[in-house]
C-alpha cells in the first residue's frame, strides 16, 4: 500500500487531532472565568480580520471589546487579556504534544536519512565496506546547553510527555484530565533558575530520552551493519554545558560544576541499575546469578554515595558484564545475551560520565586573570613567569607561556576571578578521577582571536599540577575578522614546540569551535555562514598540512539566524575540502525539546545527523564541488549582503528601535535562565554586549526575523540589476550548501508577519527605519521565489510550512496582545501626563507574559 504524502499525514494526524482536542480544551472550566474559552476564538477571528483590514493592535483589541463586551471596566479588560495569554500558552503545549505523539506517523522512521535507508543504499551501491570503515571513525556529538530559550518548567514538560502518550493511545478521558491539569499548572517562574537547576532539567533528557535513543542507534549499527564484527567506536557521544559554561555567567561556581558532574554520574548509574534489576529477573542461572546480583548491589550503593566517593569503576562494571556474557554463551546457549549486549553497548556510550561536561570561559576574562596571576605570583616569589613578562613581545609571551608548569594553590591569590578560574581547572581533574577522562576533558575559549588567547588557557591548565594535561584546549572563533584569521592562529599553534607536543599526546587531534550565533549578529546571515565555510576550508587545509586531524564544533542555536534550521542538510552539503569525520554541535533551548524531546524524534534527528556525515563522505558526488565561478558568486553575494547588514547596524535608529520598539529589555524578566542577557554591566545598550539569543528573539517577537534574511534580497537584486542573475542560478543549481542557506532563510521569512507592526511605518521617529526593514523583507521574498521558481516560500517542505502556519495562527492573538501592551507603554512614555506606575506595571507584565507562548510556538525562535 502506497504511503500518503507527508502533508496529508500531517493534516490527518496532527491538524485534525488538534482541532478536536482544542475544542475540548477551550470548553474546560479550569478557572473562575468560565467564558474565556468562548471568547478566545472570537478574539482570534477579530485579529485575523483586523490585520487583513490593516488595523493596528490597539484598534483590534478595542474593536473586540466594543463588539463583544458591554462597557467593560479596565480591570475586566486586563483580566480577560491575561486569561487569553494563559489559554494560548496551553494551546501551544497541546499542539506540541500532538506533534510529539504523531512524530513516527508524520515522519518516515525508515525513510531517507535514517540508518536503515543508509544501509540499504550502501548495499545497493556496493559500498558496505566503505560504510563500515567510515563508521569506525565517525562520531556525532550533540552538546546540550542551557541557553535561555526553554520556557517550559519541568512540570509542564512532564505534562507534554504524558499528554503525548495519552494522544498516542487515544485515551480521551486521560486527555481531558491532563488538559485540565495543564490549565491549572503555572508556566511562569517566580525566581531565576540556578545553573544547577538548569543542569537537572537537561539531565532529564539524558536519563529519559538520549539513554534509550543513542543506544538504539548503536545497537542497530552493531547488529545490522557490523554483525559479528565488534564496533569499536561510540558513533554517538554526548556533551553538556550547564554547570561548566562560565562565559558571562557569574553564578557558575566550582561547587556547582562538581555537583553537576556528580549528578551526571549518579543518573547514569541509576539507569544502569534499572537495567540490571530487570536483567536479574531473567539471568537466574548457575554461575551468573551471583555476578548479576552483586553488580546490582554495587550500582545501587554508588548512586547514593557522597560527592567524590566511588566503590566501583566503569572498567570493573564492564568486565563483570563481559564475564556474564561469556558464561551465557559458553554454558547457557546464549540465553538473554542480547539484553547483556544492550547494556554493554550503553556502557561503551555513557561510561560513568553520561555526558562530557565542557568548561568554557571568555578570552577577555583569561587575559585579565593571567595578568593578575603573573603580578601576584611574582609578588609571592613564585618562579612561574619571567620577571619581565608584561614587557615581552607577543611572540616572546607565547614562548614563555609554553614553558609554564607548576602546582599552584588557587587560594593564594587575592584576585577572585583568578582563584575561580584555577579552581575550575582543578575541578576538571577531580571529575576525571570520579567519572573518567570523558567526564570533563575540554576547555573552550570563547571570543578567541589570537594565539595568545589559546596559550593563556594552556598555561593556566599546566600550572594546576597538570604538566601533561588530559584536556583538549578548544578555541572558539566567532566574529567575521576572527574567522578570517583563524587558520593563521592555528598554524602558529601547530608550529609552537610546547603546544605541538601537547597535540601529539592527544593523538594529533585538534577541536575548533565556530560560532554561528555571534557570527550572524556580527556579519549578517550570508556573510556569517560563508565565513564559517571558508574558515573550515582554510583550517582543514592547514591542519592537513601538519598532519593534525581537525574536528569542528559548531556553536549553533535553534533558528536559521543562529545556525539552526535544516542542520542535517547543512552538514550533508559540505564537500571534501572540509574535514567532516565528526559532527559536533550545540543543541539549545526549546530545540532540545522540539527535536530531541521524545525517544522517536531524538533517534530520528540523530540518525539524520549521522547520515549527513555519511552522505558527505561515503556517497559524496564530485559534481557537488563548488567551481571557481560559483565560489566567486558566493563571495560577491556575501560581501554585498555584509555591507548592507553593516550599514543597517550603523543606522542611528538601530539600537533605539530594538530598545524601545521591541521586547528586548523584557527578556531578562522572564526568569528562564541563570545567565544575564548581556555581557557588560553598563545601563546603556551597547551592541557588542548584546547576547545573540535575546537579539534574535527580539526580532522574532516583532515578527521581523531580520537576522535570518537581511541582505539576502539586496545581494541577489544587485546581480539581477547587473544582468548577472544566471550566475546566482548556477550557484543555486550546483551548490547544496547555498540551497540549504536559502531554504533556512525562507523559514525566517515564512515566520515573519509585518502587518503586526505596520503601525510603526507612521511613527515619526522610527517609520523610515521600519520601512527599510519591510522593503528588504519584500525584496528577499521576491528574489528567493524568482531564484527557486517556487510560487510560495518553503514550497518544498509543505508539512513544515503547515506546522509553522498553525503555530502562527495559534499565537496571533498573543502577538496582538503583546503589541497592544507595547503601544500603550510607548504612548505613556511619550505623553506629557504623569505615568501611572500601577498601569505601567500591568502593561509591562502583559508584554513579559506574552513572551512564553510566542517563543515556544516558534520551536526554534525564528
């Protein structure tokens, strides 16, 4: 029987169910205002008609109350608008749960990009040996980060999970109860979470999702591709940032880092204990029953041990499991050996660390720290640095730093950040002792722009009683200028005697991180992505020259503007000029719950990432290589768009517009992340201090997804005007990389809705600036449709487009309320009358409360 098109499966399984369950939801009397659910559809209809008639949000809200309420008081208005916000937040949750429940139906779990499909393609093309050889060395590393775009508290995530299961089982009675529970469960967090709270929230995904999905993937590869040959490669390993990422987060302490590592270890032991407990009911045979019982007891004992104490090692556990397997094969006809193999494979994947806890700090902090360490160590008479260190040239300082070794006591230093930084390095040693080397073996330097930045961190690690550190030092290049110079930085490091010796001890392997988020914020969409592509090519070439295996770690966010979107297609589009034996990327915020929130979606999306590497190597088509002419076109497009974006950033109204017309300043009030929303301490808004997440999200709230398209239309239009459009067409036809960029940009355009803020065009101060953005939106849309030949954006992914359209329809009333509140605040601030502080507080709370549903509905915040 033929499988229905994906759009039909979406309409039947997702859209129809949402309409049915939403009709139940809006009639549930879960609050004292029983008619909220009755009025919400009427308000939604008023919003849609109002924007079609070019009304502004204030006119739309007033029209609704004039039509459906008899002279309501201000209190009545506010009460109902806040109830609408409550309902819409929960409608988004309902839609999330339905999409989660129907994921295996809408998505073909054995289709293109899945492991089964890869195996069959390899067999058909007689490339099974090449596939096996590649899987012996290829890895995918998702790194979970606690960047603040995950608005759902743990209680709500639990309801989503239970609701998805009830929907899958079509249990209407339970669905009604869970919807009622959802209505009464608060979304708003009264206090900001600590970094440890964030870690615990994300460890839930490791425990309940990744533990199963990653092992399913490994088991499939072992059993169906390698068969009797043992696979000696993890293929999937996991990274973790909460509790280790110090960049701009003063609340991450050494104590929290150690607590998070302990929690990771105890959680994976808990999972092993559960599996062993099940196995003990099956393995009741002579010789093995005692082994499995003893293992169960030791695992249980170690789950609850105090910090830093362990009475069983990963090696001992693995040896016990291998001994049990050997006895089952030799004496018990291999009964239940598959179950033992499953646990052995999980041990290979997760060890006693579960996920590797990365440590990260900003290079500017390191510079300040090292200057203080040099000064204080010389004052204490410690023979670590030359007495004239500060007067040395940069080259001389690099050489001196390469010679630094010692066993420095952090408590000796008066400078607080120096103590904290050195303590974080000693914490890595402690974690390695308790959780194994993979527990914490990467030190990342953000805002890295020079060799000196790397050597600062390298020297500090070696002065912490770690002359031959089992740690990888990872520079993170972010700005356009730093990306351009990255290969020169690395060549100097590769030729430095002490750093080269370190790399040799680490297997001549160097991980380099590249920042999509700050790259886009700095250089615009096309330039950021092209700069990273070229940087990877140059870094690959220089690494191969010195026989160094370079691994790229991409700092990606959820939206296309921060490197997200169709991520697996991006990796599949890279050619042989870029090293691609590992796919490492950050998974942030609500992208974790949307793409990796259930075992099915997690397994599917990890398989897609694995297949992207395989497609780019085992099945690579030489015709996909960029020709010189196509490279020149891409280069020109990126430079034109870069100039347009830089001019846009330099516009005198750029920062005032964000500050006064967007939700930027309200972001920090949501209590969704432990980290401050900007780096600097100044009250004045400075662009360089702005973090990429609130920057991108502020444009998203305005439904003007500028970072995902600005400059794209201008660049293509210049080629059209110069009668060179055929060159762009050639690039689009020949380059999967370029096609993926434009598909992701179309997603940003699809999620834009300028009628929401069309009132701004009449604003005396910001009208021309709004029009400039809107003109580029229209130009980008026109140019992309002309280039792709589509009649509408995202024509090639209709089910994804349909999902976006449903979500946008759900939150349109929420966006209207948010803009209504922002307009009221603007009018109060512009008025000569005295501001009523209570009224101002109500409108500001309305703006803040509206952030939750709007962000969650976007799934990837753009």
